C-alpha cells in the first residue's frame, strides 16, 4: 500500500514537470521592433483627450528574465548609469524610489527614453532600437520592485551596496499617477 | 531560438578537425609550433605519445596471447592444483608491473613540471605589452601606453613582432573565456575581475588562428581570433597606422555613410576615433578595414559579409550583443562604403 502511494506520487510529480515551460529568448525581434524610432514629436500638446506618446508595452519584455537582464546590461553600457547611477540617482533623478515624475507605466518610461524630458534627460530617438528601449524600461521598473520576483535580476556581477533588484520590495508608485506626492 | 545556433560552416568544421592535421584560417596546429613555448609542449606531447604507444602495444599483445591460448574442453570441474612456484612468479609479475607503472607516471609528472616551468620561464625586461579582454563573443585588444593618445585599441586581430617576448595582460568583461592559439602556447583562462599576465613568443612570421577554449555561452564556437606575427618594421608600421584617427572621407557616398553611422544605433556601442562615436561596448572600428575577418573570425571582411552582418547579426550569431539594423538599402550601401575607408 505504502509503495503504491510512493509510486503514484512519483508518477504524479513527474507528470507535473510536464506543466513547466522554459522561458524563450527572443534574439531576432521583428524588423519593425529593431528599427530606430524616427517620428518626431516636438510638442506635448495635441487636440483631443488622448494621452500623448504612451505606446502600449509589448508584454514579452515585462515577463522575460532574459530581456530584463539585457536591459540591465544596456543600462550600464548606454551610460544611463552615468546620470542615474545604479538607480540611486545623481545628475538625474533616482529610479529605485517610488516617485515618478513622468509616470511609472512602461509606456511612460519608454516615452521618457525615446523623447527625452526637460532639464536634462536626452532623447535617444534614432539611437536605441525600439526593442532595446523596452528592455531598459523593464529593467528600470525592476529597480523599484514593479516586476515579478522571478523576472527581476538576481545577484549582480559586480559588488553593489544595494540589494539585488529581485529583493526590492514593491513600492507603490506616486507622482503623476494620481496618488499624492510624497512630502518634500 | 532557431536552429541557426547549431549551424556550423564547413570552415569551422575544418577548424575543429584541424587541431592536429591543419587547415582553416591561419595556422592552428599544436604539432606545428611557432615559438619556444609551443615547442616545449610539442616535445612533451611526443614523449607521452611514445610511452603510451609502448603501453598500448604491450597491452594488446598480452590480450592477444591470452586469447590465443587453447581452452580446456573438460566438462567436469577441474581439480584445484597448488602451484607455489607459479604463485610466486605471478606476484613478481604484478609487483614489477605496478612498479614500472608508478615510475613511468612519476617520470611523466616530472617532465610535465619541467615543461610547465620552461613554458612559464619566458621573461624579458622590455616586452611588448598587450591587453586582451574577453567579451561575449569577441576579443578586445589594447596596446597600452603611458601616453593615452599612443594607445592602440583593436579587436580579434593581434599583431606582434616576431622573436620578441610579449606579455599578454588578460581579463574578461563578462564570463570566463580561455585564450588558446595551439601553435603558440597552451590555454590561459580569462577571468572576470582578475587580471593576469601570460607570456608568448613567436619565432616564425605568419598568421596563427586562436579560439576561445572555455565554454562561454551560445556563440562560444564563434569566438576566434588571429595573431599576425610580422617583422619588427612591419609591426611598427602597423602600429603607426593604427594610431591615426579615421580620416574624413573625400567621396560623397562614404561621407553620407558616416552620417548614417552617427545618426543610427551604431554609435551607441562602437568607437571610431576622429568622429563623435566613442562607446566601448562593441569593438573599436577606427581601422575596421585593416582587419581580414569580422565578428570574431566568423565572416571574411568583405562588402557583402559586412552588409549582411549589419542588417541581421542575429541570424549569423544568435544571441550576440549586436542589434539588427534594418537600414534603407541606400543608407546601407553608403555605410558599408564608409566602413571600407577605415583602414
């Protein structure tokens, strides 16, 4: 009887393994995604109620650990860290806190990278391909715990004082998200 | 992931087979040494080869003798025969075989240590210093100089003068790689965050092929390099040319190509000295046209290969860090023309 139970639980355990799926890495984004963004938008004003320049985020980048780790690499190699440090800020605002000047949604951050923002944030239009911008967006969101823990990067290659992105607690975004601003 | 990761060109296949028999781009043969260190390693190889050949022949001869002996045809159990003389002979045979084995292994150990000492013994007060940094999946090569503007930075193609001791300062930017040019020296691992020195010397002019010898990810097999050993004057000439910044292109097409380079994703990763592009994520392209291969010895440096690589590097080396660049045909033509002027 007991061997039967052990046998059946082993079989059930093996069957459960079938439900696991391996994360797939996309190396060849569709040609449009690897294009650099050329549309010029000089003004934030436009008629109607449509919010400006907040494209819908492809879900893949928010769900793929590979994409987020690529975003982490690019964050340093494209010198985002030059102003934002490792998320703590410096010349640019910190990215690991809960305060979002221009919004915390993937589309908001994407727009910030591609179009730039007043007072310092350069526009990376024509420079960073769309899919890489989405990877950086996902990484930036992982800095304040907005990504699931199985997607956010774990240990860094270098020694950092801050905890790994995976251990960052979820921080309720404030700023233009409609919630009250933090006390100054 | 597509099946392309497992696609092997006949060239690479050749290269793998050629470890012992030769072929592929550049010399890549352990048994065809081009310097004192590889010579020592080759010597040790042959010593061990002949010892093992003798052991092999003796073992096979023993098996053959045993197999050739007539079997008994008895159907009943044979009586147990006491044979103290035979036992003593067997003890002696086994004892001396063990002793010979231990002594032979010890002799090989001593010779290995001596060879290792000889290989490591190369030194010089005034060597050429070259920094080799492994990346996924290419080699950054820097000729450091106390004067910053006299520093040469290139990739995948290492130029050295013949007959001069060279010290390679190795490091890695990401994972563990291993530097191995079989005609020149043994392997040396490149460890991230740990710089170590490694000496080589090449006595015969020529082109030598090398390969990453430590599995480092998807494109480990496409991480080759070449060492060009040339006379001291040719090396000095090469170095002088590499020190120059990229010239302003004279013709309109390459001029437009430079504009394409500076207004697209290229400049986010690559350096071309003399222009505004200064990122060090990808290989330095200031003298791209002077190299014979691109993409870490994956493709020849021709116009077509370069254009194919720029447009869809993920088809050629899936997983590498270069982004696809779906440029307009005119822009691509101009860009490739510009890259062709960088020599």
